[in-house]
């Protein structure tokens, strides 16, 4: 195997014509140059220099190696500089996947701070709900995934192979029309909404709603179901039903004609940023995780 340090010595010998002169140029001794040249010749399996008295000239193989050495060393230098830029956060790329309410609340704050601190780092954003986003991370289609899971839900072990960065705890709130009988209440038990028509959100949130209602002793009558949070708020505001959404989702839609009421007993979901153990060591990914965590402490 040819080593870069041996190529540098060969180029210096070819340029100066002697081991001693090459040593002075490289800042090492003449015996050190001789030793490295012997190692290089052993690696390639053929002589590279012809020594005749005080003269030293390249063999055909030596000439070929010197000719290629310039490009090889230039490529290595460019690679070292690029890697150093990435390591120093002067460059880099992060592929981030987030669920919609995270994209409109946590992500903008985090990415603005990341750009201010490290303008050379680029982040590419795509939206997907968990568990699809977690699957994308494991398949190598993203570097960081924002995800959530509800307290007490089964499947806590699903993230055991990942680096989990907690961001915040998000509480569910009830959405009712502003003229609803409970619009002025400080809190509402979900059982008080048992006879109401319901607007359900994303599939995972919809499943959680059914579980919470079942624990309160009823099955919700779901008249409308949509993954679009503004649509949920719009349907509630038009008086077509009630809904339960995470507080983060309510913040992201700024609903009109709607009142958000604290839900009792409390139902919470944990918002996290996920990455793979090896990716967590990449400076740009680590910086993105840090900024997401700061955004979560807002």
C-alpha cells in the first residue's frame, strides 16, 4: 500500500536530486529519507531510484509514480480541507424529517439559530409522521427525525437502538367552538364531551383519542377525520364538533372561532429528536440536535 508521506518524500527526492537535500526540504534527516524510500520501493515491489555515485535519477516506475503523485497529493489535500471544514462546522449537510406541528414550531427556531451559528451548514427538511419518519432514519434516508410518543403507550422499546434527545413534553388540549357551553371553562374532563361529534387528527393521534375516550367509558363519534391541523381547527370553529390536539399543534395553526381548554386528566406526549449512534458524532448533526433542544426549552 502506497502511503502519502512516502509520495511526498519521493517528490522531494525527485525535485532536489538527493536524500540530504530532500531531508532539508522536508525537515527530517537523510537516513529518515532513505528509510522511507526503501519502504516505498518495498510497497510497490520495484526500484524507483537509480543511485550512481552522487547522482540519483528516477527509474521508469519512479517517473510514473512522481507523475501521479501530484494529483494524488492534491486530492488528499482537498479531501483533508473538506473534512476539516465539515468537522469545524464551516460546511456540512443535515437531512431532517419532522412531523407537521414540529415543522412549524420547533424547527424554524432551531434552524434559524443553527444558520446564525454555523452559516456553512445546510439543512434539508422533509415532513413525515412517526413511525414513518423513524423508518426513514433507520433506512438512511435522513440524519435526524423528530418524533413523538404518548405517555404510557406500548412500544417504548422501539427507539432502543437510537440516540434519543428529549425536546419537550406536549400536553393535549380540548378544542371547542367559542360559543360552546364549555368554552369558558378552565379545564374539562374528556367524559364531558362524550356526546359531542368529534373531529379526529392524524392516525396516531386518532388512535390515542380512542384510547383516552375508552378509558373514560365511551367511544367517540368521529364525524370528520383529517391529517391537516388547520382543517381540524376550522371544522371546530365552524361548530361541527370538538377535537383534542397537542398544544404544539394548536400553536402551529392559530385557530379562529375556537377555544382551547385544558384536558383532565392530563394526556401528554414526549417530543424527541432521534438519530443513529454514529451520526450523533457528526458535528453538523450534533449541532442540529443542540439547537432543537434549545428550541424545545423556549
